[in-house]
């Protein structure tokens, strides 16, 4: 795979959960590892994330419905981006969010992005501004710099992606920023 070559799976069109039965059961982990490794290689080579943002929805916004949780995520990330730049629609900070069910059935998100021209203090200020603007408890947004532990972050983000025997995977848990904002 070259540096600019896209990942071979179409991630813009999620594989509907309605067809899970036609794909059979989830793959054993030893079979799905190569597919996740290929996705992680694409992520690192093309997207090159430098920061990891964890978004926990507060109790009054928690939802077991992924669409509702995505709407809350959209509002939070919109506030985050507005704090970073004036015309955020034109100068969008691209990110990839991974939706995950925690111990409960409620959704939370792990977001990978490349900081681009922004310094860490600007990103931390944007986290604080989004927390205030959205009236969130301080535990809801946690920003971490990605360093030599990148493989750990990759595995953490892709651990709940279901890969089926035919090599396709359930990509509805992968949310590109352009799709979230309809850009």
C-alpha cells in the first residue's frame, strides 16, 4: 500500500446490522488481526493522528441509541472546532471518531486527529471552551497526545469493530468528521 493509497474497504457506506446474519458470525480474533492491522497502517500512513480525544457523554445526554449519541457528539465537536478557528466549515479539523459501548449500553467516542498547525495549548483551550459552551462536566472530554504508544491507541480504537468471515466489517462505528458534519 502506498502512502497516498486509500484503504481498500469502503468506509463511507456502513455495513448495515440488518445483514449480519448473511455474513455469519464474527471472526475469531486471530483471523481479524490482519484486517485491523491493514486498517491501522492506513490510519497511521495516510491520516497520521497526533492526538486522541475521549468523549464521554454526561448522564443527561447518555444514549444507547447511536444516532442520538452521534448528534451529541456533533454538537460537542462543533463547539470544539469553533473554539479553534473562526470559519470552521471552511477550515475543518479532520478527525475519525470510533463509537464504543462501555460497560453499560451507552455510547462514548474515541477520536483521532492530526493537530495540524495547532499547538497543544490551543487544543486544550478548545477542550475547555467546548466543555463550558456545551455545559459539560469536566470528565467528559479528555485530550491525550499520541506518542510512541500509537499501536496501543490503534488497537483501542478498533477493538470493537466486527469483522466477518467474508472480510467485510461493520463500519458503522467509524465516524469520519466530514460525515458527522455533512461536509
